C-alpha cells in the first residue's frame, strides 16, 4: 500500500480548511428580522389546489386514441381513388 493517497487526502483537507466562508451574519435585513412569522394554514386546501391542475392520464389517453382513429380513418379515405370511373374514362380519351 502506498502512502501517497492518504497524504494527498490530508493535503486536500488542509487546503479546504483554509477557505473563507461568506459573511452570513448580516444577510437578513432589519425589516425581515422584525417581521412576524407567516400565518399557518391547513395543508389540505393547498394539496387539493396542487392536484387540481394535474393532467388526467386516462382522459388524455382516450382523447389521443380517438384522434389517432380519426386520423387513420381520414388517411384511409385519402388513399382511395380520386377520380370517378367516368372522369377516368374522359381523361383516358383525352390522352389518346
């Protein structure tokens, strides 16, 4: 076992111990220090309000499946013949 890793770890700890910490004593203004504590409110209304905006996964899935079905139906209709039999015949006669 080499002695270098423990010495390197000790040197890193010593360097970290020399760091300057930020001035935390005067970060709160006098107005904030003199302010009252916030009012305590019941948790249930806040939770109900938070869950009210959630997406209903089952309803979303149903809407997406209905939209997919409509789009597939529309695509199937678009794959059909564009010209009727009579129009196709007139076109064939005009090309001769």
